């Protein structure tokens, strides 16, 4: 995994590894292992917190030294204002200077409120950008996951891209990013694209123009596969570590309590 990340950073435009307290339910010990890999590969860490006002997630992200923090499912300016207030409470001013705060647009309601959300984002001590989540967005339109590369979804992202550019906000695109997404991402890049992401890897926006992008995306899939296998092995080892003692105690219990 470390070699994949090092190569990704050097050749494919990797800028960060990503974890989610939200959909993935990342445990703190998993996050610490991911942080160690990121640090050794000279990459940043991105964490999606559990909600717009997830104070504990913000505290843990601050403690670890996360570079990018994303709040999910922000649909209204009020929800965004709660996120802004929460992160400004948890992070000191000098810490906020070293951390980028973003929020997810991943529903049609959020898209409809995009102008109001952008205006709220750029208030003093606001946030640095938006993350467009294509899978949930397609679902909110009643479309299948296979629709993420459809013109309808891409056109809506282009609208948000133009808005972010006009407001000086970052735009990150995620949700089912694969080789099939390259042409869509290049269209978005023509307007405005700061970064794009798979489930575990965040790329620089410029990486989509590279002739090695296919290899970079393949490498990202390989990393996620190895990460899940490592996670499975880690917890399987924990689950089995007391088997011998359990067996011994069960035998002893049966001897001491023959009628049990």
C-alpha cells in the first residue's frame, strides 16, 4: 500500500488519502493506520465527518492534523452556517489557516440552493469549497448509480463549477470516479476543477489531463482493495486472538460444573 501511494504521489497526481466517519464508519484505529501511510508517502489526509455539526469528529480531525475536512449532505444555508460555527469553535484561527473545510452537494435540494450555499460559504471564516457527490446526487434525482456519467449529472456539475469559480471556491468531484469518468471530468476541468476523488484517493485537478490518468485510477482501485484486505485481516486477527484461552476456559468450566 505504501509503495502504491508513493508512486501515486510521484507519478499520478495523488494529493491525499481519504477516510469517512460518515458512510464508511471509519474507526479511530483504522484512521491512524491510514494517517501513518499518508505521512510516509508525503500525502495529506481527507476526512468526511458524520454531519454538519459533528463536533467529536471535528475534535478528532483536529487532534490528528487532518488537511481537508468535508461535511456531508449539506442542503441549506442554515446547515452550512451550523458547520461553519462548529469548525470555528473547534479549530483555533491559526489551525484553520492550515485546514481546508468543504461541504458536500449531493442532493437536488442542495443543487437548487447552490447560490445561497455559495454566498454562505464565502462569509468571513467560512469554508473553502464544495464537493459534488455524484452517486447520491443521481439517487436524489431517481436515477441509478450507473447514471453518474450521464449528461444531466455532468451539466449540473458544470453549473456548480462555474459558480465555484466565480466565488473563488474549490470544487472537488467524487462518486464512482473511474476510467469511464475521464471525459466527464475533463469537461468539468475546462470550467473549474480543484481535485477529484475515488473512495480512498484524492487527485489534483490537473491530473485528469495527464496521459497516465488510467494508470493512476487503476492504482487507486488496487490501493482500496489492499486496504480492505488489510482491514479484514486486522480484525480477523483480533477476533481470533483469544480462541485458545476461550477453549481452555470452556473445558475447565465443564470439569468444574459437570451439570451446567
